[in-house]
């Protein structure tokens, strides 16, 4: 019993000391981020070139495009509104004729297949005779052609 009295006495003796103990309440660190109420909008970069810079850009673009092409002639072998038909004839040409390039041009509503890059009409006429055996409706058209 003396054991129980000692334990009870220690518990009772501890009560008045509780008021003197410091109570620790953690405070947030000064660098803690506060929660956002909404997501910020992503940054948008608005590029508005000066008129002089825009004119220079367009001039360089035009020179680059015009430097890649020259006025010339091509042989048109097909004009159709069906893309699958134009692709079929194009693949036939690619399999059987490797000496000239083929170009597909879309001018609404027609897909046009044109052959070659000829700078002179006489050269285009020589090739036209060869292709007329297979493509009887072929004819020469003026076009911008790639540089040789």
C-alpha cells in the first residue's frame, strides 16, 4: 500500500508544476508559401515587329522564294477533282519514269499533275512527244520551275 501512496503522491505533486511549464506552439517559417486562391494566367509573349523590320522580313522571304524558282515550263498530264486518282497516276509515273520529277498542284477544285522543270519551251516540246504516247491529253503549261 505504501507503494500506491507514493505513486498517488507523485501524481498530485506534479499538478501545480504544469502551470509553470512552457507550451510550444509551432509558428510557420517566414518563407512558407501561402496557398493560392486561383492559378495565375500563363505568361504570353506578344511580339510586334516594327514596320521596318516587318518590311525587311517580307523582302528576304520574297527573295528566298524567288531565288529558288525561275519562270519556265512543265508538262501537265492530268487534271482531276479526285485526289485518289491523281495519287494513282502519280505513283504510276514514279514507278515507270524516273528521268523527270513530278509535281502535284492543287488549284481548287482540281489536282493537277505536272512533269519536269524546263527552262525552255523547245526542251519541254521534246519531252512532250515522249509522254503523249502514254498520256494523250498532255500539254505544256508555263509555271515556276525549280533551279537546275
